[in-house]
C-alpha cells in the first residue's frame, strides 16, 4: 500500500512538473516521491523474497497501517518541500514580506 500511494504521488507530481504551468518548482517534490517509491519497491521485493506467496495475503489491519504510513510519507514530503521552497524563496516573496 505504501508503494502504491507513493507511486501515485510521484506520478501526479511528475505530470504537474512536466506540464510546466508550475514554473518547474515541483521537481524536488517529484524526486523525493520517486526516491520513496524506489525505497518501497526494494522493501517489497525483499519482503517477497522472504515470504514468498504469503506476501500477497495481508491482514486488513496491516493494509490500513501501510496506507497510513504511505499517507504520512506523502505528507512529510510536502512539508519538507515547503520548507525547501521557503528557504530557497525563488520569487523573493518571503524576503519581501520580512522587508516590510
């Protein structure tokens, strides 16, 4: 579930970034989500190697926990991206706000 959620987040941010209407500010967020997706993919492959066919027989409680973890990763990615965006301040809006 974590892999699925992060792949969807990565795909959506990549499409928005590639579209170009966001002035290319979503590149960092897209890379963070693709990195998280790669991490979850490696985790899923290793877990499949360890468990075999039992990997696909998850309890509903485990799926809910994985979904919460995936949503937490997406939310944390947005928070980190916002901090990076505020620190870089590409349009100078934060600097202008504090200069007043």
